C-alpha cells in the first residue's frame, strides 16, 4: 500500500508530533468512546475517533449544531443549496454532493439518515441538549450497517437537572430562547427542554419580496424509571417545526459583486415537521450480562411552497445482548429500520434488517477487536397507477482492529473495515421516470494511527486508505433527459488526519484538527472514460480547524476558532473541466463568557473578518454560505 502525502501535510504532522511537552498541569478527564457500545478509553480504542464534549461545545460559542460541526470538527458541512436544517455533510473524501449518504448520523442510537436523498435533519437537535459528539472515521459498519462507509457521527443527549433559562439576540434579527428542566434521583430521571430560534434573513428580499428567514421550534422530553435495581425503563419524545426560506444561486459576477443580492430569482420555502417517540428498556441479568431493547417511530413531513410534499413513516427496533468481562467485552443483536415515503404519485419503501456481533479482547497492553454484520435491504415501489416493483440486497460488513499500548503515553492502533451503502429510493428515478435498480456501493478501509498523551498534550494521528466498488453518483450528461443515477466502477480515497490539544499553560490551551484527503475516480465507463483518474468533486485536499481557549480568570473565558478548507472541484465537475472551482472556505469565530454565581453572560461573533464563502455546484451556480459577520449576545440563568 502506498499513501502519498504532500510536504505540507507531513510538515504539519511532524511539527505537532515532536513539539516539546511543557510543564505538566492537572490531568484532563479521561476521554471514553462508546461508538461500538463497548465503552473504551479513546487511547485504547482499535479505531479512529474524534470526541467533542459538553465543555467544548459550550466554550465554542456556537449557536447551532450546524455551526459547531463546521467550525470545530474535521467534518465538512455546508448548507444544502442554502438549507442549513438538512445540510450537506462530508468526511473522508466522499464529496460534498453525496458524502452525507456515506455517514450514519444518530441521536442516542436513533438514525437520522433518510430513505431518500434528503440530508439528515440536524436542525432538529438543539445544542443545549447535546452532551457529547463522537465521530468515528472509516469504521462503524458492523454496528450501524447501511451507509457507514465513511464513518459515523453519534450524538449523545444530556439529562437536565434543575431549571435553566437562556436567551440571546443578535444582528439580522436573530433571537433564541431555550428552557430546560430536570429531576434526577436513584429511581427517576425526568428531563424536558424547549428551544425557539429565529432569524430575519441574511440576503436581500427575493423578487417576490420575501426574506431568507427561518424559524425553528423544538421540544424534547425524556423519562427514565428504575422500578427495581436491575431494570431501567425509558421513554423519549421530541417534536420539531421548521419554517425556512433559503436563497437561490448566483453567477460568479453576482457573487463577487455582492453575495447578499437575490440574483433576480425567488427563494425556496420549505417546512419540516418531525414527531418522534422511542421506548427503551435495559435489564441487568447479572454483573456481566445486560439485555437492551428499544422501539421507535418518527412521523415526518417535508413541504415546499410549490405544493410538493412528502410524508415519511419510520419504524425502528433494536435488541442487543452485551457481556462485560475482565478481558472480553461482547455485544450482539438485531436492528430493523422500516422507512416509507408517501407523496402525490407513489408509496416507496426501504426496509433494513441487520444482525451483528462485535467483541473486544484485552491481552496485557493489547486490545483486539472483531465484528461481523449481515443485512437485508428490501425495496418496494408502488405507484398510484401501474405495477409495483420490488428488489432486495443481501449485504455484509466486517471489522477487525488492534490497539497496542507501548507505554503510559504512546499507543498504536490499526483497523480494517468493510462497509456498504445500499441505494436510497431516489436513486431509482431520474426526471420522474424509473431509472432502474442500481448496485450497492462497497468499501474497504484501512486505518493506521497512534495516540500520544501527556499531562500537557493529547495527540492522535491517523493515515487511511479506502477502496470502493460501485460508489453511487448521478451521471450528468448535460441534458436531464439523458442523465441518470449509476455507479462509479472503481474509486479510492486516502489521506492523513491529525488532532492535537496542547495545554500551553494553566489558563491557555490550543487545538488543531487537520485533514489531508485525496479522492480519485479510478475507472468509470459512463462518460466514455472522461472521469478516469480524475478527482472526485467537492473534496478539498486540506482542511484545518484551529482553536484557542483562554481562561481569563475563574469567572470568564475567551475562545477563538478558525476554520479553513482548500479549493476543490465544483460539486458537479466529475471530469474536472469546469472553468470555476469551489473557492477556499474560511471563517474566524470568537466567543466570550462570564459567569457570576448562577448567571452566565456570553457574546459571540461568527465570521469575524466577513469572508465571502460559497458552495459551487457548477460554473455560475454558486450558493452563498457564511458571507456575513454575525454577532449575538445573551445570558443563561440556572436555578
């Protein structure tokens, strides 16, 4: 295996890896990862991970989950043609166009991935409810199956205790109010929250006089009972209502002149409604064995001002048996996800059933892991008029890994993963006509890395290489009548990822998250070979997030962050021939917090230097992104 890295990538890695450890300070709390449902210290995990804690989220000053992911993680996040509620998400070089379909996003184990080409509704997750974000890279297919080819983003929510009220306001008419309340004791945990976020728009009114305004209301509730010592019973509820209007594309000349203009077009209005309930239980059979089960349902509506709407009915079940021993940890179970989309012309279903087993064995300073999954995917297309169509796939995934601890500071890990992505239901259609059933994508990913931890510094370095068969994409001939969904025959991705947090002194710490990524189309018959050897579009080679946290005193802190991603080919430029490329993205944020007793005051500025950013789809089709300087201030009181 040969992985070519640029001199820039190597220089950055070496400069961090060999920086001197300064005077030891108080140890940070141990970081535990739970992505495999087998809790493990991150420095002992046999896979690549990235963890963001509640403290990191609060210090960032981010207003939304979209803002936090884009400014503080290695994940590339951009609005989907202007829509921040269901944004485009990518990591590991699967492209800003379709990368979100190669990442499984979960909230407390519940999948946010849709059965069609709509991105995950991360706008339904208020930051106030998030305890931790775990990003697993190049792994996760055994536990999460379909779509975990690039990895997973697992969001863990928090149980609130006491009462808190937070309000904030800023420019462009932004305002937010959040109320949380909770009670926790040995027998009962009750937690509720309500969040209301709005803004009046960042661009000029469209040709019909409408602003690109947005409103988002979400409430969540959770109840957990422990009627006897070894039994837990729980019920989670949530409801989200989003009304958003997002701006249309601009030409390059318009974007350079003023990204706030409407471009002579109308804006798109979309409404989302999501209602979720989930019942779950856990039974401790003895000190080593546990049995868990959950059943959930989501009713979702997506409606456009044009009148087009889709209803979604999702049912999910998860039953797992877990064993925790002195040397061996093991989990096995069955998961189902039945998704139906109903619109004006048809009912379409995608039903997944997966069986898995995963174990970890500790032998001295070495941790070995292995897992396997078998999954069946069934499709049913039932038009209002005409014959129904059916298809199914039997797919499998497996994963092996190792972590070896050389001493108290240094550990090495390696992981080899096989994953798959079954096509979503939209892939079978083009311009409203049946496109034909297409093949699932299959991936094989190798990760090799190290962890180096001292009292003053935490370093994680990973190199990876992935080979893919039948990567799914949309072949655009330039004429929608002859364009269709299909597969890239052979493709590959490789790169380097570096995470480092350095406590320079007691009040000051700096962080770096760097990714070097290459994504190559090796062979694709469609297009007459024009794509062979070309870069997959929408994949920047370099991505950096830098952070600085300074504790001014015991009551106040300052946080500075900067995100930068290099240029890339426009999202539709598979032949790498467009005149215009995706421009480099950069944004600098600053946040200040002051606490006095139970009251906290905060102020934040996003895109401090007012950089003009955009999403390039093709030549003269640019969607402005994060192009204004946004400020807000607020307070939070806890009782």
